[in-house]
């Protein structure tokens, strides 16, 4: 996967607690800012891959995981959800969205 994937992976905040409740003893550490950003990018790639492989039934849950990572990345970039939505809306206003299902095949 990415540059930090060799040892451990970024997990949701409650995962160590859930492991303890199941009788395990998780080994964890807190990533520094640079490592955290890299691991978030790795996590985004992981979650997108899971979404792409999902069937229609599990796709919404996988898409929600992608959104969770996107929100964490935005927070890491000091962009709040409202600001991110404004950026998205401005791009949609300028260039459109994807609702019309247009597929471009080139120019003549």
C-alpha cells in the first residue's frame, strides 16, 4: 500500500477499546503529524478500494468509510466541513456535477 503500511495501520479511535473488550491487548502508538497525514492518505486508498470492490448492499457502508477519512483529511488540512462544502459547491457551480452522467470521448 503506502509508505507507512509496513508496520501497523491507522484505525478508528475506538478500535483499541473494542479489542480490549474482546479480551485482546492492542499494541498502539500515536502517529506524529507527518506520519498521520501519510497514513490518512493510505487509509483513503484502502477505503476507496473497499468501496470499489463492494456489492450494492455493502457499498453505502464502504462509502461512509471513505467520507470519514475525507473528513479527517480535511480536518488535518485545517478545512472544516462547511468550508469543504463551499469549495465543492463552487466547483460544481463553475464546472457542474455528475448528475447528467456525461461521458466525454474526445474532440473532433
